[in-house]
C-alpha cells in the first residue's frame, strides 16, 4: 500500500476511535472487516498506532497543536508505530521538519497532564491512593501488556507447553506466580497453533488466573462463577476441579456466554453449566440458595486495571459511572453470598485500581454480613501452591499492580460463611 494511503487510513481509524462511542477493540475490528485487503504488517501499524494514541492521548494532542492539517493526522504521525522510512515518504517537507522539531523536545518538560495522560479525576484518585508509586504506575500502564497463557491441566503440563513453544522458536517462560501460567514474548498467531486449537492453552492474564487459586475449588464440589462473561475464569475453575462436581457459569449477557461455547469445547470440560440470568435475584439463584460450596464474583467494574490492554477505558469512564458501578457491585455481592452453604468460600474480585470499587465494597459487605469471616488472601494463595504470595497482597486482600507485578491490576477479597 502507498504510504499516503496507509497514513490516510490510520487518520480515518483514529477519527472513529477517538469518538469514544464504542470500545476501541470493537471499532478496530470493524474497520479491519471493512478493509479486508490490508496485510498483517499494515494491520499491525494501524492498530498499534491507534492504541499508542489512546495510551498517550493528551501528550500527542498537546504536541500536535504546533502542526497543521487534521488533528488526527498529526497525532497519527507523532504516534506512528510502523516503519519510520515508510512514514517519512508520506510526509511533505514542512511535516518532516515539524516532526523533527517535535522529536527534539524534552518529554520531562511537558505539562503533567501530557505526561500522565489521565483524566483529571482519575489522576487525582490514583495520586491519592498510589502515592509515590504514581509515576511508576503511569509508565507501566502506557506499555503494551504481555501475552499470558493458562495451561489447561486436563490436557497438558506447563513444562510440555513450554517445550512445544520452544520447538516453534517462540520465547516463553513460566509466569512468576500462577502455577499454570506461561508468558510469551511478542504476539504470535496463537489461534492457528495446535496448542490452542486442541485446548492445551487459553489466553488469560496471570492476575486473572490467581482468582481461581483464591477460590480453590475442590473435586466434586458445587461452584458458581457468578459473572462468568466469556468464561475465562470458569475454564480455569473447571480445570482445578479436574472436571468433577458441578460448575455453574452465570451471566446476564447471553451474547457473552455464547463466547464460552467454543472455548468450552476445546477445553474438554463436561462439568460446566452456562446459564443466562435476568439479574442478580433471578429464580435460578434462589433455587440454589445455601447449596453452593464456592462462589466467585468477578464483578462488573471500571476495568481500570487493564489499561495496558484497553487504554480507551480511561477516557470512557467517569466518577458518575463509578458510583453506579459501586451500587451494582454491592448488590451483586450480597445476592451471590446467599448461594453459599456454611463453610463455603466467597471471592469478590475486580480488575480496578480504585478503592471505591475494591476495599470500600469489601468493607461494606463485611459490616453488613457478620456471618461471613474475612480470610487472608496470602494464606489462600499459599494453600493453592502460589509461591511468594505475600508479595501480591495488601492486608487481607489480593492487590496486583502492573508496575510491581507485571500483570493487570486485580483486587480480590475472600470470606468464609460461618454457621452450622
């Protein structure tokens, strides 16, 4: 493709994504379906340039003010993730001189907003909660996330998967904490690999894998994944249960549960029962009240712990939306807790960095439900075979952070239901 044409396409894609009307990954996918003639290298340039703009939107917008032409074009030029030679051949003399001048600027002298690239409300909240780690967190969130896989222990061992990847000249290593995790370098075409097609591995961030370790379901138990979505954690739980017992995957979205079907088929699991529910007080929930051994509530949340993967979320969230989420999280957690039998374990989790979705919800639940005894997340992880679990916790809670643990930002609280 001619350089000018590719730059024009990148500008067009950025214009659509920056409307922030839909998730960026959905907009990019729709754009690629419309332009099916694009090759892998062109798609990579388009996607990576778009996500680089989303990660550092304030920076590029600030620097683009000195240029001329469409703002989206200027931002695409500044954030370009393709061949530099290819880009320069698409630029006129004035644009080339402008780009050279901008590149010579000292990033450390930019305004704070153009350095942290966060909405004011979020920057303020993170500064207050993260403290001295704020800039380290910012730097980590502006980097692309690695590709983590979870080994399906029903079909393979981690050592076997690592060997198979090495035979394909792919660099991979065990994840530092998850006993089932593998971290790949680069972004290979995983879906075309036999390991994936045969269900030996699933894509799952290491932090997400740790939630299955926290819940620690046992063989033969009745377990509920209350907000299952496309079922990544459901599949992890089913493997830990060794395909025994009964594992319910509940979600209000039938569309998201449909995404579980092909994954379930690859996994070899037969103990999973997906079911769409109308709301957290659905009759299906009432019928199982007091009968379940373990419940995972991976609650709907802001997703701000996944900004490495979904940088548009910081521009699409708001304090008002978080207030609504907190109400929903509280209601879902209370309803899910009714499922547990005495001695049962409850795990509440989010992929958020903010206390209002995490500690505040957990503390309010504990205060309103004295029959649920908080448990130590570190001890629960250690019992599941997670080494150095004390590095992953803050007080009784699991708290992972991109800048400290090189995984998504997850929070989890654990309780045991008391009574005879």
